[in-house]
């Protein structure tokens, strides 16, 4: 489990393939603190397993299925990657609960620069509409963000100075692909209610004792 608060920007140094297994070596400086082999690290919002590490870099493993469902298969040497260690239960939850399980690889539709921020508009699949809420949380490349505006095919987030300086979202351009993870609480609520059940009506509330 993660929070969507990026702890360091790493850089892809090497991509290795061995049969069905693939490995990426990422240079970093501070993430190694309290790290151990087998630990989970969120890399651009993807929960990956640390195979080895030293004071300069870490090596993570990913499978072919992960490459199909996230952006990791397109990473190349020199790419900046958002990194976050797993959440400790005695630490602050400054962002929101993030699992590191990517729901959708989405496309950047528009980038608008304002005086003190950048507005990013990202498309999503219409079937996922119930999982997004105006002013709700969403993880984009592992970064916990608030949905500023929402319509039936896209949503917009606003990136302030700190986010632009400390994540790779400042590099985004139109048509770039990003990893999205919807709010896990919203996903469980949608699952429990069921898309085929009637919506929240006066009769439904009366039936439940309200």
C-alpha cells in the first residue's frame, strides 16, 4: 500500500530481458533507506518488487502481463520515474490510499499552462465513469491528485509548483500515456452496489430504514 506522495524521482539506467522475466535498473539516491530485497516499491504507480539495490540504484522485476497493462513496457534509458516506498502503518497518510495496481493506461489530451500551475486533461474509459468523483482522489503515474473537473470522457488535474518540481508529471505532453489508479474506496463501493442494481432512490432508502 502507498500514499501517492512521491519520495524521489529516479532514472531508468537499464532494461534487461531474461526469458519471460524482465528487469529494470533505476538510479536513485534516497529511496534505499529502510529498503530490503523483496520490498515493494511504487514505480510510476506500479507496485514492483525490489530484486537488489545499492547506494546508487535499485533493480525491480516485472512480468509480461504488467508490461501489457501499464507503461513499464515502454520505459527506456533516461526516463524519469516516480518512486515511493511502501506505506508504514505508523506514518502520515498525506495523500490517499494507493495500491499500486494500475486500472488504466490513459492518454494526455491537453496541457494548459497557467501562472502558478499546469492543468492536465486526461481521457478515460466511459465504463469507469462511476469511479471518478469531482474533487475526489486519483493517482496519475503514482501521484496522488485531486480531480479538478470531470466530464463523461475526460478529467482535469491541476499541478502546483511542488508537484511539478518533485514528480515527472511536469514532463507530460499531449498524447503521452500515463498510469491511472482509481480510488480504491470508490472501487469497493461500486463493487458492493453493483452496476446493474437500481440507483439511490427514495424507495430504496425507505426500504433500508432511512
